[in-house]
């Protein structure tokens, strides 16, 4: 057990679906029964209550109740540091090939690209190689410094960046956002007319997620609090969908049986903190949205 472990009262609840705004019905909630220490963005935490998984009957998205208070969430991200784990990774060789191809299609010379939640900047490194002018937003102080050293412009927020970017990327991010609809709307204002927003997030309607139910590995991370359906993206009023495809997040997952065995063995040997079932089919969605002018 880490000495840094923090005990957190996770009692924050929503009254409406964070995606479509419909009122929550109690009958659609199920306890995740996930007691025990968990790693939250490199900080060890202990949640006092079970998280609750809720499904919206209107837009078919999922979200958690009994989450960490949003202010405390932000503090945990600021303290966190994942750069050690990721600093040697390479976007082009580690992300799924569909994802890399999509970035190559959307990003080009002198285009302004912003990566939100850029962590240690592998996506920005790749865009820079394609000739783009690269910007990042990141809460972790260590990650910010790391990206600045690599020549990416780090910005604090989107104020003063109206209609600025040709492409905004939010990879492995939306699932961490407490109010995802407000977030997507704020991004649309910073896109140029016809600019693109590219999102990579888990797909709660994927075959893997449906088979695993509440045991889907993706639900077990305390950082993951919202899970948008495909239908939700269809309902957006300020964007039109160019693409929504099922993908593996990482190339590792191209060997699903190997991955499954490796994961089960490591769970047994090392008593891992995530007890969910890993995916054996694509369980992420790559969504390309175009701003409506
Ligand atoms: Zn909804």
C-alpha cells in the first residue's frame, strides 16, 4: 500500500444526464462495488463509497454517480504525473492504425492543432512532424513542463482563442469530464468554421462493453466518470458527425487473446487494482465532428 494513499469521500451526485439533460431515474442505476485502493492519475486513493453506474434512457449514455467532488478531481489531476509512464511512447506506433490514419488525413502543414489533455505530448509530436503548429492544454504541472521543452505551446484555457484552431483533439479525455456537453460546446467556439474536433473515448454500446456489463475494465478507473453513446453524438446541434468508428485504443489490443491472458495472469500475480474484464473486441469510438458554421 502506498504511503501517499488519500481517502476520499466520493458523494457527488448528478440530478440530470450530463449528456442530454434528461432527469435521472433511480431504477437505471447499479452499484459498481469497487472498494479498495485505486490509482487516480498516479496518486493512490481510497473511495469511501461504491460508485454507481447510471444509464440514460433517453440518449443511452452512461455516467457515474458517487463521484469525487469536481474541485477535488481537479486537484488530483494537478498533482498527478503520468509522464514517466508515457514519455517513451510513440503515437504512430502505439495508437490503433485507424486513429493514426485519421490524424494524417486531418492534420497538415501550418494548420493549428490543439490537443486537450495532451499529457506528455505524443500526439502533438506527431502533428508537429506533419507540419502543424501545435498547442496543448494540460492540468499536470510536470506534463506541461515536459511539453514546453519539446516546443509545443501550452495554454491555460480557451479564452482569446475564438475560431482559432483547424483541429482540436480530445483523446482519452471526454470520459474524465464532469459536464461533457458544456465542454463540447466550449470547444466549438475555438474551432475555425468547418474546423474539426476529433474525439477518442470508450464506447459503452460496443460489443465488449455490453458483454462485460459492469465488469467492463473501462468502468473500473475512478477517473472515468462519463461514457457517451453514439446516439448522443448524433443529437449534437453545434456539430455534424463526419465519422464515428469502432476502434481499439492501442495497437496492443490487436492481439486480444494474448492481451486477455496477460491481463488475467498479471491480475492474479500482482493483485492489480483494476478488476474489470479486458476487451477482446474494439471498445473505443473515434468520432470526427465538424463545426457547423
Ligand atoms: Zn442522456
